[in-house]
C-alpha cells in the first residue's frame, strides 16, 4: 500500500498530470452496506435483502453508489501528496460523478487518482482537482469515475 508523500506547498502545481499510486484493495462487506443503509435510511432491497437481490440481474446485493463514493476520503488518502505544514484537508466537493458499474457485496475496490489541476485560491489555500477511478477487482468496467476537489490549508 502506498503512503502519503509530503512536498513544499509551492511545488503543488508541478503535480498536474501526475498519476498517483493506487490505494490498497478494500472488500465491500454486507455488514458495511447494512451500516451505510442504517446511516442514510436507504434500505432498498437491492442493498440489504440478499434473497430478493439474488432475483435481480446482479445476482445478489450491491453497495450503494454513495457508499463507494464516500469511501474515497479513506482510499485516496492512502496515496495522496500533501504540502508541508498541512493544517487540514477539506472535502471541497465534486465536479462530476458517474456510476458505471454496481459493486457486488464481497467484491474489492480501490481508487486511482490523477491530479488534474492545482490552484492557490488564497495564500496557503490550495485547491486540488483529481480525476478518480474506483476499480472493482476482476472487472474491466470501473465502479465510478469522479472529479474530486480537495482544499489543502497550509499553516
């Protein structure tokens, strides 16, 4: 598993075009899907009822799309590049999210990211845009693609 790398804040723009190491694989368990359903009040059968979900074209339960998206904070942090004296990283939103393939319970996912843009919005506040792909182990089509925005605040 890759680890976060530290660079000087003024060198952040040099990251544009850089593909970072992929995160480690993470299994999507039924327990995690059920916990997400509880947290979001989204109990659609395709996620939480294995018997009913088995009767669908997916052949079993699938993860919520927003569950896969929400795991990007954890997955992307594994191979991030951060400025020295980082005070905090803030989720700044997404410019684009597309779900391409459902993640079946029991499958493993990982994230891959490429830095698309780096902008110093204010002194010591760097907005990083990354093109992120969530791979599903053993599948050609990714679970999702997204343009993720992160604000890095330097102390």
